[in-house]
DNA sequence: GTATAAGAGGACAAAAAAGATCCACAAGGT
DNA sequence: ACCTTGTGGATCTTTTTTGTCCTCTTATAC
């Protein structure tokens, strides 16, 4: 139950690499992939996710590559995980009403809600900058 | 990320049915399955898991069936979930040393450990008895 | 002791998700 | 023009989830 996928793991390793680069420095997919030991083509997809949600900025052509779109101090672990894995959601019924016909007065429902809130709180409390300096 | 599977969901619904029966009353798989809206053969496997870990006791033959092996007040939601889904484990590297070559001084490691502890604490704080009376 | 009524266990199959790769294309630099 | 680098989509493989089936064992009833 409740396991981070490879994609999430790779995403963290990848963005940590970016966070460790000097401000303004762009990095190539291949470079990040090698350093983080992540399959290059897979990482490319992950970086695309980051770009889409505005965590990372990209540029093409010679001299192009990826860099953080915001300072690492302002990027939380939660944002990184959710960028590639979608919203944190311990049980499907939390998505919205009607997902489970039983959700009207389901006694277990509030427990999952609490779990969700706790996980979100922990991951929101950790920034990429903190993780990167080590 | 981190979603309970159907199996876990069915397990909870199933054991709640047992918890709502009068003490000493045995229930048939088919009966539990129908009431909980769970595929019967799948539920049978789940009940086998429960029996294996000692949460539920079973008997065969005429008059056989399933009942809680302990009072519902002494069964926590964590036990139920772990019985069918295995240990709560937000990231593979928590299983043990050597799972990830990077785990030596990995800065993210402690975060997952914290998440794990929190989830365990929440699920350990909820008993089947509490959930059943509703 | 034979029929019947359960659960136990294992093999197996379908469906979904995860993990990974490829290629044609767009955009930017020389 | 030509090279470089990211983009987007299609596709493929592997693993996990979800579910079924069949045979065997255990227990009761007649
Ligand atoms: S039974 Fe309750 S906890 Fe389970 S999916 Fe439905 S609403 Fe959620
Ligand atoms: S990189 Fe760190 S968090 Fe990720 S699997 Fe390895 S030890 Fe765990």
C-alpha cells in the first residue's frame, strides 16, 4: 500500500540535481539523467511535467536545457511529487462525491482524509533547497 | 501516489461486516460478499489473509464460516490494511539497507520515514469497533 | 460411511498501471 | 541551411492488480 512509484523517485532525484546547479545554469536531459541514474527518455517526460506545472523552465536549441523556474527554497517536496504523480490521495473516494456509492456516511472516509492532510503537511514542510544541501 | 488498492478497500468493508455481527456468530463468504458488495472469490482470498495473521477465525463444513478472532475493539485499522497489503511503506528504500544504492546519506530518506510513522500512527489509532458503530 | 457443506490453496487469466523507448516535429542558435 | 535541444504522441514491455476456477481438505449430517 501507498508506495511512491519510480517516476516520483526519479522526479525528486532529477529536481535535486537542478537545485544543486549554480543559479542560472541550464542542464541537459542527458546530463541530469546520467548524474541521477535515471533512464534518459523517461526523465525527459518527467521534466516535461515539471515545465507544464511551472516548476522548471526549458529552452531549446544550442545552449538550451532545463533550470528551476523558481528558487529551490520556494519549491516544496509536495509540489514535486504531485507534479508527476497527481494529487496525494490515499483512497479513491477522496477524489469527489459519487466515486463510491457508499461514501454517504462512510465511517472510514474521515480517516483517509486525515491521512491525506498529514502527508500533505509533511511534504509541504520540506523544500527542495533543504534536501539539496547535503 | 499512495493509493489504497481495491483489495484493501474490500478488506475493510469485509471486516466491518464481521464486526457488526453478534459475538460468536459465524458468517459465510457469500453472505459477507453480498452485503459488502465485494466479488465473492476475491473476498475469500482476503479472508484467508485475515485468518493467516490471526485477525479472523474460520471453520469448515456445515455451520462453518468466519468470525473475528478478537474483539473488534482490539483490532486496529492498521492491522487490517497490513494484513492484505503488507507493511505500510511510502518508498521502497524503507524496506531495508541495500534496496537503493543511494540510501547511504540520502537526504530524502528521513522524510519518507516520517510519513510512514505518521500514517501508522493514524491507522493504529482507529479500531474496527469505532468504525463499525455508525 | 456416504453425501453434503463449508473453507484452503494453487493455477491461471484478464485488465490496468508502471516503466521505458522511439520517432517525427518544433524552436532556437551558428 | 544545418545542427542542437526540447515537445508530443505513439507504442511497447513488464509488473501489479483484480478476479476466476478447480481441486483438495475438513467438518457435519443422515
Ligand atoms: S467505502 Fe468508504 S472509505 Fe471505502 S471508498 Fe467508499 S466512501 Fe471511501
Ligand atoms: S534515493 Fe533516497 S529516498 Fe530515493 S530510494 Fe534511494 S534512499 Fe530512498
